[in-house]
C-alpha cells in the first residue's frame, strides 16, 4: 500500500475543496474525488463573513468570490422574539475589522462551490469529478486509501497518507472513523423550500439581508439571491410531513401564506421556472454530530461530521472551518512539525468547540420566540431539551480544554441555556434604542462566543493571526501558522511579538 498521495479528499463541496486547496498550497500531493460533475445544485445560499473574508482569503480566492457579483449581505433581519416588529443585526461587530470585511454574500451555491473546486485544482490538487467513493481501504493500524469508480465506470483504488471525508450528510464512508451519529431531538425539523422569480427587497442598507420570520408552524427564510431569484424555505416540525409528502409545492405555498411578513414580500411574484430552481424540495433538517471526528489516517469534516440548525447560516462556515483545521493537522504531520495525533487532537477539540457555541446560541435563540400557543414553539424551549440529548451534548463538549468554564456537567446545561436566552432576549430588546456606535448583542456571552472564531479567521487572513491572545483549545498551546495552513508549537515570548506585528499591520491598513 505505497501511498500515491499525501491526502485523498472525498467530496468536492466547500469542505472538500477547502481541505484539498489548503494542503495543495503547501506543495503536497492531493487527490479530490467528487461523485457529481460541477456545477451542481446545492442548498445553503447564505454565508457568514468568516467564510468570505477569512477562509477565502487564506485560500487565495477572496478576490474571485468578490468579483462574482453575488448579493451583498450586511447582516440579518428577523421577526423573532417578543417584539412584533422586525429587528436587524449587523456584521459590523468589531472595530478591528475594516468595513469591507463586515459583510458577506448571498450566493448561488452552484457557482460558489465551483469557484472553490476550481481553485483547489488551480493550486495543485488533482480533481476527478464523476468519481464516487465506494469504501475506504484500512488495516489494523490506520485508513490507507479509498476504492472508487471513475467516470468511465472502472473500479479503482487510491492510496494516501491521509483521507478526509467531506462527502456530506449522505456519506457512505463516515463510519470509517468509528463512533456513531447522535441526532438532536430538539432540532429534529423538516425543511420544505423552493424559489420565486424575484420578490420585494428590504429597505437599504439591509436590501441584501437574509430575512428570518417566525410563524405558528415554525420559521421561514427569505434569501435574495438575484433581483429575479429569491430562495424561500420553511423549517417546520415533522408532524407536517404527511401534508408535505402529499403535495410539497402546495404545502410550501401554504407555509408562505401563513407568514404575513414573507407573504407580503412575495405578493404577485410567481414561482421560479428556471432549472434547477423550478423544483420544490424537502429535506429532513435534523441536527447531529459524530461521537468521533477522526481516527489514524482519516478525518471527517462538513456534514459528514456534524450539522446544526440553519437559522444562523452557519453550515458553510462550520464545514470550511472544520476542513481548514483538518488540513492544518495534515500539513503539520507531513512536514513533521507536529505529530499526527497531536495535530488531529487539536482539530477535533476546536471543531467540537465551534459546533458547541453554535448549538448553545441556537437553543437560546429558539427560546426567545414567545409563541407559546404553537406546538412547534412550545417544544422549542430550554426546558424541553431531552435529558438524554443534554448528556450526549455534555460528552461532546467534554473534550474541551480543562478549565474552560463552558465545560459543564449535564445538570448545568439547562441553567446555562436559560441564562443565555434571557440575556439574548434583553439585548434584542435594547436594539431599537441603541445608537449606531453600540451593539447590545455584543455584550452577551453567547453572541461573543459564536462570532469569536469567525473574527479570528478574518484577522488571520488580514493580519496573519488574531490580534488578541486566545486561550489554547487543548494542552500544548498549538497556534496557527502565519499563512493559516498549519499548526505551530508556540515558543515562550513568540506570541506577543506576533501580535504586535499584527497590530502594526492593522494600523497600516486602517491608515
């Protein structure tokens, strides 16, 4: 089993393309195997700034994404919580990041994903489309490679020093790392979604915002992709599945009509007829995580590893961030700077931590909605999180660094989530009276934790690393290299010198 490649990536979506590009940029031999031929349709059109300005900057593709003409997104607008009027949040959350990086994009995933895939090929990865992976090749020590079918229908085997599974929630090989998928009952929802040929836009400067509106049966997203294309989806409880199964389009239209704020934006606007946006699709929108994210020779990233409710548009961020963490571990193992086990322990700990902060935020966010007469919303309260799920989640978070105050026993998570919901609710209530220079959301622990990693990624791309000291995710204090593509052992006094250089770079950029 002589390795032909340093890394084999299964799946060419944002996670797979990120991992492939990040390792190829270090000059290593990378094979990416994708079952479909790009461009291809994919749901999940709303991005966060961490992806646009952080991840894409590190991969060297930010300019191409910016030039693609995607709809600019400054934040989000929501009809959610006790106030019947919509409220806004802005990505301009820290004065350290200049105005252009306090934005994101609404993207057609077929176009965005292809940009990332072609970038992986451009920087040196060997990309083979139409090549589904059937199984992994492993022995008693580690995963050694994969078996796949090429575009001509031939069975082939490729061997590599490392394998990353980024093949999504339908992965056929994620079991290769061991462990099980733990499904969340709290976030076990159903999504029915489609597209309209246009739609009214919110007033400036929020024209490109995602609009999320709670209604009796759940909540709706409204994403302006182009002037003549709007993505609209309903997230509802599984009890609606029979109606959706009978007639998805009728159920989808009924959900839109049931939400006055969204129905008004779409009054008189026809459904899209342009393929592939002419279909109404249904997805079991179930959140989950794997109990293991890696084993010697193989790691899971993206939806192969975990998925969490989409209300905060975190899907692409979690996928690409996890892929970057895995790529750092691969690069550091290949160049000998950090042992494989240590690098992947850092990968798993940080990835679990990022999943945890979004999960924490979303439980608190759902609890804010006051529609207690609805079956959907009465079930989405902190007090109704199943004790088995709390225990499993505590185990997920238990791998974090010793001394992290976020690591609690199962009996403490309920109190933690209730306090976060109350704090978030109070901050949203103060938004209407705040001035342009202060954002009450920033004062809440749960918001600060949720966006901290994203800010660090953006500062990594802009200045070569975070401007402030951040606590290590695990004993040993590994830090990202200046290019963001590997791990380094931090030496005594090294970090303060790096931070001063980064701050100087920031001052020059702002000047």
